[in-house]
């Protein structure tokens, strides 16, 4: 059943300056997201998107490249030639060298006479090593105003020291309130629904603690390999690329206390408390509670794929992990003794992300053995694909012949319930920057607290080799042992690209 949706109100005019404007992120995600928000009526007249990169292109060539990218990455039924033509007219292009003085005066000319009236946003879709130098040159060019905002893509550094250095350099130019560290997972519809699920329903929050929850599982699985990004990925790995940011942010939303409101810093304050409550891992815990893997040749979605070592850009003998499984604990009163099992990896059997809240079994059964096995309740929040929330309950099978029990799900499918497309995470987050709403962005102290915890794992891995796993499987066998030695199993009965 389709339900009418309220049309979003227009926002103030803006100047979005995208450094890395010819890169994969800009063409695949940012420009399509801005077009879709323009199509929805949220881009005010006079708004501009200024693409910046080192490439020497004239404006006509860039607009052709941008239009082709939007047509490639936006669904056909959402393309409108007239609206796309209007969007393309908003685009400008400037060739700038981030590490020299070349092009900065040309960029500054674009803002002559604009003043502070449009919201001024600088989106740094570049290597983190350029965040500081770009901010310094923005300041030198006179482009940083008190109302300007800067958006930093992940990762913020590769360890605690480099994250602090980046934060210091950017923070010397922009106030913390002007800095938006983006994690697109926080813009996903289902991720935000975690807040509604917990704090808008009296059913769950009284049970959301160690007295009633046995454990939590978070899985973020990808079928792809390094996708031509071998040079970047080999210097990152799965823990830096996924765990330190995406997965720990999901842990925060599952584990946080109720904020006093959704305004400004309240949510981020509570997330920070979770990060600071993560039980530290020493060398012994790293060995017992983490698994790092690297995929070998295999088959994914019906096709043969090479080993990580044979991917383009991967140096011989690389020990970079493409898979991580770990067990962590939030050491506070709400969660003491409840394990959180996390796993993420490339070349796994399915592309999906989900959170599983496994409740404790009932303390005593009144049913005869012939009724069947009683299974504990389970709440499954599917982030992608087919966003949905499922609650597994025990119920009686219909019909005569005595009591026969089985587990069945109550299923809230977003597509079936609301019957409309949901904005992509980048659509929401890009507009939140225009609104000046930092709730779904990471604060400096969050980033540094996450690195402080993750760095102990990286240190413990220096003497470990990644465990091999065949592409198309759920990681190394040690990842199965990680959870099964605790008498639990990974939730995999619905891990496919088919709807619930």
C-alpha cells in the first residue's frame, strides 16, 4: 500500500565546492545525490556545484562527464531530461593543484560578490593527506568565512596520531562546529530507524540491556573485491576501512543511552560514551577475540574471481586483511557481559548489512517436548538490501492435534509499508550540511576515541598473518570458531540478496 509523503521544504541556496570533483566518489555518489535532491525541490535557485581537481578540463567537457555519470548512476525512472539539464547548468569547474598555488586565484574569483548569502561548503573527496593542505590554502585564498563549512570523507587518518594531526590542521582553519566528518552509514534510513525503534517504542527500551539480551551481531558483507582501488586499499585494510568507522558507529547506535533530545550534540555525546566504554584489548585479547583474513581465488555470484594477491595494485606478499571478525564488550552497567560480534569483509557470498539483537531464552518452558524446540526471540535490522526490521517470535502452528510451536517473523519491510523510494544516504547527509545539522556526522573526539580503541588491535596484528579464506565463503574458519566456542552461531539463514 502506497502512502503519501510530505514534500521536503526547500533549503537555503548553497555553493558546494567539491575537491576531487572528477573522482569516483563525486561522479558515482555526490553528483547523483545532488541531482536527486534538486529533482525533489530541495535545491534553491542560485545554488552552485563547483567541481575542483587537478585535471585540465573546460566546463563543457566536465558537464558532459557529469551528465553521463548521473545518467549511469540514477535509476531510469528518476531521470528527467529537463531537470537534468537544469542541474547541469548549476555545475562549474576549476582546475586547482591542492599542493601548490596553481588555480587558487581562479577558484577565489568564483566567489567574488557572493558574500555569505549562499551557504558555503567545501567537500574534500580527496586523500586524507590533502585535508590539511587544502584547508590552509582555502584560508590563504580568503575563502573561509565564519559561516563556511567543510566536509571530510573517511578515513580520518590511518591511526590515532595521524587522525590527531589531521584534526589539528583542519581545526586551525575551521572551528569544530564548521567541520562535518561524514560516515555515509549514518545516513541510511534503517540506521536512523534504530533511534525510532529504541526511543519511540515502549516495547524495546526496557529490554535493551544485559538482563534480556544475550548478544549482538553486526555484519557488513561485500561481494566485490578492491575494485581497482588496490593502491588505496592495501594501505588501509578492512579494520581501517570499515571497522574503525562504519561498524563502530553502528555499535554506538545500538549501545548508546537515550539522548536528552535529537538536537545538536546530544546524540553525539551519547555515542562518545559508548566508544569510551569499549573494553580495551591487550595482546591476549587480540589473539583470542579477533580474526583477520585475506581472500583467495574462488567464485562469487556465479563467476570466478582472483585472489587478493593477484588484484591490480597489490604488492607481492601483502598481509593486508580483507576480512575482520571480532568480539568486543561495552564495559558499562547496561551491557556488562554482553558480547558484540562484528564481521566485515570483501568477496563474501552476499552483499548485505544487518544488525541482529539476540534475546535471552525464556527461563522456564511450560510446553511438552512434543511442542518443538523453543527458540529465543531475535530482532533483525536489515540495513541493505531490502531495508526492513524483523522480530522473530514463537507461535503455535494452526490446526488441531495439540500444541506445535514454531518461530515466525513479524516483518516490517520499508518498501512494502511505505511504497516509495528512500533518499540515498548521501542525499540526506549532503542536505544536512546545508541545514547545519551535525547530528549524523562524527565529532573530533568520537574519531579519536574510535582510533584509540582500534589501534590496540592494529598493534596486536603486527606479528600475525591473515588467515586465508576462499572467495565466496563467509571468511576464515577461525571466524566461525570465534562465536561458536561461546555456544553461539552467526546468523546466516537469510543472508542473501533476496527480500525477507
